[in-house]
């Protein structure tokens, strides 16, 4: 029986090879005699998992030892408040580029700790485009926060301008999807359940000099410095979640990010071309330069066309294309594990509706 084609925005599809290796480890991990679900977070086997995963992150990001790699609990939203808790002084200010719902929510979380300023926003256009980059960013800001890809509305930042304050990025939905200069960031983070594994774990990569900028006392669990000191093992780590991320990192490394980017561009082009040429479907983002490679969002001109596409997808075992509740319509998520063949099957259905 063929598995369903999964276009969900997260938890997202995983490559068959990763699922196979993860399933083997659940039954028995290497020669330990027990499941990885039973593996000690203090044992040598998990220490090897951590070490290899950190090495691969630095390799894929082309970063040197001036950066620390952390695996943390709490997903992306925990990073929304860990960042300001660590780096935003109560009397200081940080700047946020609001390019979508999650970018706005990150700023709202930061406001609990200090002055979280909106430097630019496209909220008035309902996030159908990227905001114009501010002409001038105050150099004294504690940091500037951006969200590189917006899953709900389908926009994505292209070239990242230089800024004087430390630059921090939420890369949850497009990390490792394209060639990128990660050295621009003082810190970047990603919830794993899109391009990097399963829910319940988040990657955070922090430049070491930022650890000297931590502005307040806090519980060790929420301190980047404390997490670095304990090497992501301050408490019982999410052993299985981190292992699946390691499997994903191996898979990405074997394919190579240039090849992954090439395929991601092709997949996005196939879907956007089908929508742009359709008489019944309308793209959410009309400015082509702002469109996301990861999340193609669109609507139908009539309820009948919307229902027809959903029915066709169900009949062909295609799942996960219904849009986010805030945007409605459709959302096709094209993360790294999505094959071109899957995309071609969906595009055939889209083109069949006239």
C-alpha cells in the first residue's frame, strides 16, 4: 500500500531513509541491546549523537568554532522568550521585522522583557508581501530579530542586509533549504519539525561572544550560557528527537545543500506556475520576489473549486494542503523531504480543475 503524500506544514514529511533508520533504532539501538527510547542521556552513545549532530550543523552552515550548537526543548516559541530574556535589557530596546504572524508573536513575547520595537511590518497588507527594509536601524539596539520564512502566508526573505546590532533569526521553516550565509547571525534557531526532524526539539546556534551579553539572572534551563556549559544536557535531553535530527542532518549532508536548493526551486516553480496560470486559483503572494520556496499559499475563487481540490487530493491520498486557520485556502509545504514526483502529482490535480 502506497503511503500518503504529506504536504503538512509541520510536523512535516520525513525521508523514507530517515524513517527506516529511526524505526530500527526504536526496536534496538546499535549494539546496546535496547531501544533508543530507553537510551541514557548521560551515556556514551548519546554523547556520540550530540557530537556528530553539532559537527554536521557547523559543517552545513560553514561555521567555525566561534559558534556553539544547542539542542533545546520548547520548540520555536520558547526561543521567542529565551532570546529577549537573555539579551534584551529591561531598560534597553530590540528591533523586530514583522513579516508574518510568527514574527509578530516573537515581538510580543519580547515585550515582556523590554522595549521590543517594530522596525518594519507588512501587517496592514495582511502579510501578502514582505515589509520594506527600514532605511536606518539604530546601532544601539540590543539585537535585530528577523523571521526568514513565513509559513502561514508564504513569504521568504531573500538577501539579508547587513545590520550593526547583533542579528538574530528564526529559521524554523527554511533552515538548510538553500545556500545561505549563516555567519551573518549572532544567533539563529529552528523548531525541528519542518526541515530538521520531529516536534519536541529545537536547534539554536549562538555565537560565543553573545554569551557575554546576557543581561539578567534566570533559571539555568532558560540561559544560553548554562545550556552551553552543560552541552545541551542540562536536564534529560530529548534523546530520540535529537537522534532523528541527526539522521536528517546526515541525509542533508549526503545530498548537499546546492542540490537541495535546486530541487526546492523546481518544486516551487511547478506549483506557482500552476497557480499563476489557473483560472480558478489565486496566489496569496502576488509579488514573485517575496514568494516562499517552502510554503506555497493560495485560495480558490469559488467554494466549489476549493471543495473539488480537497476531494481530489483525498481520493489520491494527498494530505496536508489545507491552509492555516488564519489565512484559509490552501498551503502546500515543500520542505526538503518532499519529492518532485509528489509535487508533480499535486500539480496535475490543480491543473485538472477549470
